[in-house]
C-alpha cells in the first residue's frame, strides 16, 4: 500500500528536485502528487512541512489497446482487494508515474508502474 514517509520540513536552499533526490524519488513530480497544496513547485519556503512518498516495490503493466488509466487501476484493485483487502488510489499511481502529465493520455505499449502491497 502507498504510504508517506515522516513529514519533511523544508530547509533554506531546498528545492523540490533536491528533496526528491535526497529521498531517492524518480522526480519532484512525485512530491507534487502527494502535496496538492503546492501550486508552484518553484515557490517553497523554509519551515513549510510536506509529505514525501515512500518508494515501495512496484509491479509493471504494459498498456494494451483500449486501456485507460482508470480501468487499469480498477482491475489491479480487484486483485488487491481479493488478496489483501486494500486498494491503491489514482493519485498513488500518478505519484509512481511522473511522466504521466495527463491521465487521459496514455498509449499502447507504455509501461505503468503500480505500487505493490508490502
């Protein structure tokens, strides 16, 4: 299941990119997905507290013709509910797929990363 690390307090000189790098994230976009209150990634302030997504094991899914991100997540959640009794959210999937800037624009052959349950 998708979990957050302890809250992180921004320090002088931090950027979202440097914070992402320090936590081993793929991109600062992952931080934005779990901090919707950040409207401008270039405007963060010392003392501000943000969520940091934890990296957890991932499954991969290759997009097939006719797939939508919603149907991929729905079908993945059917399996998770059956075996673990939990679901992943749309935002969790977007956090692990920072190259998806528009969830309505995925294409056949694209690799989607899906968080696994620990």
